C-alpha cells in the first residue's frame, strides 16, 4: 500500500509561520529568550521545506 503524495503547495509552511510568530513575540518581549530553542529550528525546517519544492523535482533532480 502506498501513501498518497502531497500535491498541494502552500505559500508559507506551518513551521515557518509558527517560527516567525515566536520570533516576533521574542523581539517584542512577550516571551522569554529560551523560546529561541524552538523557533530557530522551526524557521530552518520551514525554509528547507519551501526550497525543496522550489529547486527539486519529484525524482530528486535539480530543476532547470
């Protein structure tokens, strides 16, 4: 049995959105600096997900 493929693309992945909200909350002083341990990885993972769909095809080759 094969899992269904994800064919839809989002403008902003959930990880990037949550990471951005936490970053802004930290800058504005609503949350403690310890939240950086959460929002920094979220931002990196969200951006990696965005760039993966931009530059790589489904077979793993770089798009031209």
